C-alpha cells in the first residue's frame, strides 16, 4: 500500500463556466501594488463573459495575508493546478509582469482550452508578461490562444473572446512572418556570401555565451536546450554570480572612482541623493563600476563572445543593480578596463551584454555583433522589452524599453545624453543607476530567437526609431518606467496586432544600421543565420530587401 499525501478537493467548471487564474511576480513588493489593476480587469472580464452567456469562476482566492490574489511561486502554481480539472476551459489573466515558470509546467499538462489574456497598458504591462508566457508555452509545445486589449471593451477583445468560447481556440493572422528556405537567392548575393563566411567562422571557432546563472525571472523562453546552442556554434559557459561578487571585491576603490569619473567627465548626469534606500548614491554606482570591470575580466578569462548577469533574483539582495554595468560594457566608448596583465580589454569594441541572461536575445545580439564588427560598422547591440505603444499623429509607435540600460551609442547625445536614476526600490532594494535617455533616430535590424524542441527559430526584420517631440516622449516615459531608456519606433510592414499575435518573447533585439547599409546587413544576417543552422522567418517588409 502506497502512502502518498491526500489530494485536496478538485476545482471543476460547470456548464458555461470558465476558470480563471492570475499569475504574476515572485517579488511580493511588486505584486501588492499591481493587484488592484488585476482585480479591475478581472471584473471587466467577468462582465463580458456574463454578456456572452458564460460565468467566470476564480480558481484561487485573494490572500488577505499577502495582500493580493496572484499566484506568486511555482509551488503555489503546482499545488493549484493539481486541483484544477485538466479538461476545464481556462483563462490566464495577465495584467503585470509575471514569472512564467510558476504555471507553465502545469499548463503543459492541461488538456482543456487555454487563453492567455493581457491588458495592453504601459504602466501595468500585462502584454509583456503575456508575450513571455506565450513564448514559453510555444517552446514547451503547448497548444494555447492569446488575446490582448487596452480596455476589455473593444471589438478585438469581444470578438476574440467569443471565438475562443465557441471553438476553444483563437488564431490570428501571422502571415507577416515568411520562412526563408536554405536555398534562398539571398545566399547568392555578395552580402549573403559575406554572411555565410561569418556563420562559418562561428561554427568553426565558436561564440561562447558567458552567463552568470540563468533562468532570470521565470523566462522559460529564454533558457535554451544545450543541444540547441551547441548545434549553432554558440555554446554556453555557465558562470556563477557568487564568483562575480568575489571578482568585484578585487577591484580597488581607486579604479572604481576612476571609472565613475570617466562617465561624469563625458557629461552623464547622475541624480544623486543621500538616502540609500530610496535614492541613488555614489557608493551604488561605484559598486556597479566594479561589476563592469569584473564582467570584462571574466570575458577575457573564458574567451567569451558575450556576457550576461541574471541579477534578479540572485543578486538583488546582495549588490547594486547590474544595469549600469551592462549598458556601459556594451558600449564602444567605455572606461578603459585593465585586465590582470595590464592590457586594456576589448579596447574600442563593445562587449555584447545579455540583459537578464536571455539566451533568445544572446543569440542574435552576439551574431549581429560579430557580423557588424566584421563589416566595419558600429556593432553595439541591445535588447528591449516590447513594453507598450500608442498612436501619435496617426502613426502607431512602439515603446521599446529595457529595464535599465542600453549602450550609450544608442542614445541621443551618447554618454552626455544619458541620465542615471536610482532603479525603482520595488524591484531593486540595493539601488543602482540606470542609463536613461531618448534612443536616437535611425534604421535598425531587429531579431528574436526561440526554440521548438532543440531547433532554433529566428524572426528577423527591420525598423526605424524616431525622436518624438519632447511632450510626447515625456508622456510615454511617464506612462511606462521613467527611470529607463526608451526607444520609440515603427517595425517595417508590421502593425501592433501582428506583432502581438506572432512574437515569441517579451524581448526584442535591436542593432542600429546606417540607412545605406540596411539591405546589406539584413541579407548578410539572414545568410549567417541559415549557415549556422537556424530556421529564419523574415518579418514584414524586410522580405523586400532580400
């Protein structure tokens, strides 16, 4: 006789009844302020379900002790789904950033129809969480549907919900993505041949991705199988954040001071205060300088082509935020970092930095860096969150905004155009400076890699960043996260709903390219990816440049 724990009472859905779960952050400091918005959207959903003849059943209750009603750990998610009827229709309501691993392993075993439903909002960005969850479920091979809405009152929401209720699934038009075959004519162009050489170089010599821990903030879509990385010539060097802390301690105070002075002398503005708990202090930035120096030394020690730091959750209670170090190390104009033998590390070249150790952006960032550097072009790369977007004078502009920093070369004014704010205490108890500013106007190549099984698939497209008028830019900053850098842009030939329907991540990789080199870089990049064994899907109007 087996002695297993007794299973609690099951949670079932009656006729015309829909179960709802709400997933969010592991950090309770974020969950509590985010809950009122989720409760509001849950009420809006309930109202629309009633109008369509259905009843909403909340699968879990508000927790008085915690002060919110979110699932906030994998432990909670697993325990809850052990009770949920696997055949029940299920809506996952997402109105804030969420850790996908809380419930994705359970959704992978759910047999009933699943709808990921997000609000489209800059301040409370459920869309970011939904894109992360969607990419995670895609990589796990899970059937699901996705839907988004600003108000839960528009036709897209009402009609999409009606379709899912009727059919158990909801599909969107994703024909903006077109597969590029391995025998495509782009391989025969001069740029394509150059891209093949770069791809062959990586396959032969390898591009080692050095990541200090992994699996940041539940991003299952950003954690690739070892075989997938090996097959494309980009193996993982798995490093420990504890080793990073040890290396940081070796950086003398005098070098930290020299580093900070380098950026102050070049015009970066730091919003310093005195209260370490709520304001930016010099000590926090000096610690970030030590982190950048330590990261660079690991780069040479292990022969890395890119480096990244998990930070959340591992280091958030140990040291200042990694963001200033990440943006600065990824810049060409950088404090001259001496290696242990006194030589300057990667002098005059950016070191690709993988924010949040997301392998799905490490791949295109590192590939683009190698390609652009080989072509003699500016080679700074970064990732952004697909954070929000809205119309201005009849055109929809995206708000791409990563959590703290970009290379200085991506900002209007460079180092002098950057402002350092204290990272929000809600997420960063130890503080640290961001690298904030308005991203400069210009053409760019964008990309995102995801995996299915052990195959790597990459979406590749082009876009144009714009410098919106000051009032409009300020409106968008206040509607998102004021302390972070903001890129306003359009994606060539792709509208809002197309990207929301087909993108497989909350992140997107960008690299600025001179207008007169855009076609050559795109052709070379596509050929490079194909050569490395990556399946390419060209996005929007970029196909016209091949």
